[in-house]
């Protein structure tokens, strides 16, 4: 049965039937509800009271569920809420004051009533009125089932969390133990933008993102992050704890920003939960826990909430670096520096239907399934992230037309030097003109990006930016032409195969893998970025590598791929990586 669009149990509706029938005023009803259950201002006005009575005595109530996408509505199930509160109780957390900033149907409030025995005051805030009712009905139901249970004073406020004044709670109970508990909305500001919703903090730009960040997605934030930060900021000086269920990215951002915010929080934990099981969604989410009123800490221990013995790793700040695994980082930090080679992103054309080609006998076949004849001159083999599975690649599945040797180069030469290719490109000019990205505006016809001298180096070592495989691949020329990589890959290029193979061995060493594992985050859209790869100090790695290991790996590669390489160029390779001192440092020192 539903009242005010809120579920109500038979136990609660029977209670109302028996106890409110003869009451004529909402003020008297409110006093009765407070005396019986501790809930303040149960009814806002007489009209609500009368409607409730009318509905209770007329049971035909079928209400359609509205679309609640803008409210990031994923109600925590009662079982999980109970486990979470029991987990806190097992840490000897016994709050006097409880705040649930977006309480929904109130499952964390009920779980708190069940598992914390010293609670004196509970505040729940929720924007959606039917949930306010459902929370109140659930509280009534709880006390009807558990009449001897401790009865704190309870205020369930129908309010936008961004308008609610939490400072008054902080002022009134500054000496008490507080627990902030809940599961704030799972929705980002960009999703709200697409829904035309105004469910945002007043200061939407709360991280001071500029317009460019907003365009690149860095300005996209979860409103749960804003709510969590509001709670930390407001209650950091009170004794107590925070436990909020949020996306993993929110926890990462909070710990990252802690370096600048220096909030008085410590013992920060990320308790990973199974969102598929709990919420039937595929989103990485965890319980964020921290202790308030503490000397600020800057790292976060990670646990599996269901098997809560030991933390399996710790991420956060160590010295001035933000890393995903502090222990692994500590063991490999000597190679955290500056790569002597510049890592580059592969080629970008945004026109795969025309530019991505298969080779069938002497023809190429494009994404529109058209058979085309092209001169081989500017057609090159190309690899995508998904191709970079093996350690050495000699052959590509796909081909592409490399229209320029560097960004912005005039493309008129194609007409005279490669007339068939020009004809093909020209016939499909509309596909090029339809490219959305503004980077192609006012650029020569058929322009590409991610191209330069480095693209034409014969030997490349590359990694996929998208996959979570910590494995580098050596790419050899195909038909005496360098092979290209697409823009989901990162590469360094070499003129000598020996240098490329030495770099490959260093990059695929245990030390590099552990280092990369320690500085990359599993939930990042791109596991590897240019920034991360530029941190690998290949020279430091080369200096520390075990020579026996080096020789062993070289022999293995020689045998597997029919190379005949030696370590004769190793010393030159090392010298090549030493930065050239051009005297400028001394001049400006
Ligand atoms: C992820 S649900 C969780 C509800 C509850 N905390 C729980 O754990 O079951 C988020 C809740 O936040 C509420 N909400 C969304 N935006 C809000 C806002 N601006 N102010 C208050 N509540 C809001 C939604 O209606 C929804 O009930």
C-alpha cells in the first residue's frame, strides 16, 4: 500500500487506523507521534493529517513511479545498511548524533536505530517528499516492532541538502560524538545538465574548474562529492566519524584534494562493495570512511567490505606524489622521474570509414565496404590498442592513409604525387568535412593529428592507453615502412632496433610493471596517459637493471623472434639517455 506515494506496512497503517481515528487536530497527532516514536513534526499541517486518514481508510492506492534520474536514486538495501552500521559498531563507534544528509527511504536511519544504542538525536534530510513519508513510516514500523528500543529525537527534513543549514547542528552539538552516514545521489553535473536539472550545489564550480576543464571532462563531478566535502568541511572539528557510500572516483578525488584542503580527517578507508549485487548496477562504488577531528592524513586504506580482515593496499600521497599503491611505489620510486624519450600519442583522423582500410589482394577495402585502388606511397600499416597483445608485432591487420608528415602540412602534394589516393580522398571529402572536432577547422584538406618525425621512426615501443595490461610491444617495420599506431596508443620511436629492444626489456621488467601499477588507477578511463609514461626514468632503470636478467631477456627475444642482437650497443644506449647539459642551468643558477 502507498500513502503520499510512499510505501507503508500493514503494521503502520493499522497503527494509524487504531490511534489517529479519533484525533481531530494535526498538533495533537504530532505530539502523539513524538511521544510514541521521537519523530518531530510528523505532519507539516492539518491537510496532510486529513489526507493520511482518508487514504488509510480507503485502500485503493496505485501510484506510478516517477522518473528519478536527476536524483541519482539508488536506495541502499536494509541488509547492507545494517551490515554497515554493525561494522561501525564493531569499531566501537557509538554516536550520540546522527546525520543522514540524503536519507531516501531511511534505511540507514533504521539500521542506526537498530545497531547504535546511545543515539540521542537523528537528522535526516531528503528532497523527495514521498521518501520523507516512507522514512517516517519506516521509523514508526521499527518502533512498533521494537517497542523497547532506545528512542532518540528524530527530525526528518524535507529539504534540498544544498539549502539545509548543517552549521546549526555543528554549533548545537559541538561537544558530542557525531556520525554522518548515508549514500548521497549517484549523479554527475553533466548528467544533470542533460536532464536540464537544477539539482546542484549553489557553487557549481566548487572545484574552481575553468571552461577548458569543463570541456575536457575534468570539470565533471559527482554531486555526491560535493555533499561529502560539505559534510567534511562542516563537521571536521567535531568528534566522530563519516561513512558515506560513494563512487570510487569520489574517494580518489577527496584523497587527492586532501593535499590542498588539509581537512582534519584521518584513518581514511575505502571499503569496496559489490554494486552489482547491492544495487544491480555496474559502477565501482565503496564506503568512504574517515575519523573527524584528527591531524590531517593523506592516504586511504583499501578493504574488501565483505571480508574485512586486512587492508590489501593503500593509496594516496607519499612525499609529493599521488599514487595508487603506496607500498609498491615505495619499492619502485627510484624510477619515478623523467623519461629521456618523449612518449607520443598515436595518429588521429576521426574518419575511420574512409581512413581505416583492410588489404584484400591488391585492393584496399574501406569501412563503407568499398573496394579501392590506391598507390602504396602514403598507405601505412596501423595498429590499434586491441592489436597490442603480443610482445613483438611485424604485421598489421589494418592500413591507413598518412596524409601529412607533420601537423598542418599542406596536402596539395597528394594530387600530383598520388593521384589515385587523392581521387579517393576527394570523393569522400564530405566524410572529412563532417568531422565534429574543432581541431580540424581551417586546417588543410584531409588533415590528421598525432603525426611528426617520431611517427616515421622504424622501430617503436608502444602500449595501449585503454587496456589495463602492463605490457609493452615492439613494433617492427612492415615492407620496409614504419608502422603507425592510432590515438588510443602511446609510443616511443627508435632508429636502431637494439635501442628499441633494450627499451622494451626495461619497460617490461618487473620494476616498471610494479611502478606503473602503483601510479595508475584501475577506475581511470585511460589507464596510461602521456603524463604517467613520462614519469618512467628509463636511464635510472637501465642503471639499476640486473645484467644477467638483461642478457637472459635478450637471448629469449632472439630465440623467439629470430633476432640476432647483442648488448654491444648498451653503453651507447645509456649515453643516449643522459640529458645534454647545454650550460643553461649554470647561466641561470
Ligand atoms: C543514492 S540515494 C540513497 C538514499 C539513502 N541515503 C539510502 O542510502 O538508501 C540518494 C538520495 O538522495 C536524494 N537526493 C537527491 N538530490 C538531493 C538533494 N539535492 N537534496 C536532498 N536529497 C537529495 C534522492 O532523492 C535519493 O533518495
